[in-house]
C-alpha cells in the first residue's frame, strides 16, 4: 500500500507511541509492551490511521541508543501490534538501517527516519524493505541541533535539502510515490524558523507523495506562549488545523482524539472554501442566515 492510500480521503492522523524512558513528553509511560499495545489500540479507537513506534528519543541533547536496546524496545511491540491491528498502518521511527530491515520483516509499513536516510546503508535498507519512507530534515543531530541553528532562508534551504535527498533515493531505486517528506519542526530550528516552515507547507507538497508534520507538544510553544509541556495541547491543535488547511498529508501527534477533531474541522472548512464558488453554494443562494 502506497502513502497516497492512507490519506486519500483527507489528512491522516499518526499517533505517537514512544517506547523510551526519556522522550520529552511521555518518556517511560509505555516501556512495558502490554501498556504500549493498549495505548496504540486506544489511539486507533480515537481515530489514528497510523501508529508511529519509536525506541530512541530524538529530543535535543538525547543520548544515542545502542541497536540492541532499540531493537528490544521496538520489535516486540511492532510484532504484537501487527497481529492486533492488521489494517492499521504501522510506522517505525528509527535512524538505524539494521532496524529498518528487521522492522520491515516484522510487518512495518513505513520507515520514519529523522535523519533522512543519511546513515550508511539506510537508503539501501529502505529500498529493499518495500516500505514507504518518510525523509525528515534535521540540521545537525539530536545532540547538537538546537545549539545555534541558522539559515539564510529556512523554507528554501529545507526544500532544497529534501529535494537533494529525494534525488539520492531516486538514484537508488526508491519510487517517489513511496516517499513522504517532513520539514522537521523543532529539529535544528529556532522559533522563527518553525513558524516560517509551518506557514509554507505548500512549498513541500510537490516534492513527494505527501507532507508529514510533527509539531505536537513542541518546545516552540513554550517559547511562544511560556507553556510547560502538559499545557501545549491548544497551540498544537491550532498548528494541526493550519497544517491540514494547507493540505498536509499526515499530522503526527501525542493527542490523537483532539487532533482528529481539529483536522476534521479544518478539512471541512477547506472543502467549503474550495467548493462553494465564492459563497454561492449550489445553483443559487438560499438567503438563510
């Protein structure tokens, strides 16, 4: 199944399932496989079409996780979810080519790489897996990315970087219809950079099969509104709605139920704008208030 099928009828919501002890928002909550599976099933019930399983935190300053440890966190949950949720798209958030191959064998549908398939062997692993791929932009790495991010024009530079990675993938034999792109909100960006990227999502739509936006509970809301992590739902929903309005294919979120509602409302408004012929719905105006 290609990414187009996942959002053919509108923006799809991707639920975040962190099986890590140190993620910035929900670290340690779902390390137990049983709890992780229950959480994933709840997100699907709340409207998630995609579950994104991550075994390594990529928050600023995070310590890299050895392959063996990440494998032990991710694969048992992935295998159990493949059995429990056969029709749900399962994504694995990893930078490691070895885990990409193993995840594909265990039933993953999407490889979500914050490193843009830059690790040696990652492009080949993604190609051979048959999975869809999400390429994310990140300036630097999780250890250094927020120290001093700088751009002349962040929208142009991120678009050019993603285009170059797509060319690498194409040269390796990965069809563009298998690829999503993510501008990487919060990954090597200051507040102004994040806002510019979110205001110009349409710039990335023509690059690949679709655009994925992950801006749930980000530190940018702390900078913008002086909010702690547990109080960032409202701005996250605003960003999700704006992204859906601009035609983002997938919204990645920790707060599935609320995001599904925000996205559905934004899409209804977008459809009304596209289809109401400048306020004239149908063949004539009814005059109703």
